[in-house]
C-alpha cells in the first residue's frame, strides 16, 4: 500500500527554537551512545554513532534545507496547497 506524503509547513522558527532542536538532537546521540556504554552494548553505541554520522552528513550536504522557501515562494506553496494542486 502506498502512503500519501503530507506536506508540513513551519511558518516561524526562532533562534532559540532552532538551538533547542539542535540540543535535543545532540542529547539523542549522547543518550544512545551513553546508554550503550552503560549497558556495555557495542551494538547500541554503534547505532548511536551511525545515526549521528548520517545526521551530520545530511546537514553538511544541505539536504535538510532543500524545502526552505522565501516568503514569496512560501505564499505560492500555501496557495497551491489550498487549491489542491500539491
């Protein structure tokens, strides 16, 4: 069964919200690797490292920014969404 992609539009994000998002991402890495270390689980440590590596590569390649739009592009996108063209 094919799943339908639902567009998510973030209208406003402050610097503080961005920093909190980055801190929570780092906390996820630290938790995965740290819990793996505490439990002496090499697999969990490796998975934490792999997830961190993939996230860092994604951000370095700019893939997380491909859906960012200027104000006029965002207005056009919302108009198209409202009209059912997206």
